[in-house]
C-alpha cells in the first residue's frame, strides 16, 4: 500500500503525504487508515496521470466505496481539499515525474489497493 514509502523520489513522497493529509487526518483506527490510504492512492494515480475528470473520479470511487453518499463526500474532499494542497508548479513536477514509465510502474506495481466498506 502506498504510504509514501513506495514513492522513491523524496519530493514526490512529500507531496503525496501533503495531498493525503485531509483524508488521513480524521482516521483513528488502522482499518480507517488503510481504507483512506487506498482511496488516496487511487485518486493520486488519476491526479498525477492527469486523468482525474469528474466522471473518472466518481467511477473510481464508486468501484471501491459502493455508497453514493460516501462517493459524493470523498469526491468533495478530493476536489476541495486534497487536490488544492498542491500548487500548479508541484502538479507540473509530479506529472513530469510520472511520465517516466518506471516511476509510474513503481507507484502502480507496489500498490495493494484494498478498500472495504
């Protein structure tokens, strides 16, 4: 599971942790943390590959959350808090970083995305 440890670049790792903070901060149990990290990871992959259209975000959320109200809540959190933690300059850096297939494969290949609701 990505927790920043699978991201090899220190700058990208710090940006992921900054981005994931809004979804991780309210978590109290390991179960909540694991699920929140899974959701953050899925949304991160969409974000850094510049494929985070509203349709794809909600489609991805629906595939793991299976609850309309929760999808809306997580989508709102993503668009209004998580995504806004990163500047345009940081986003540009991340998109360039993940254009390198090896970096993207490290992210995708090392992810164990298991979210249960």
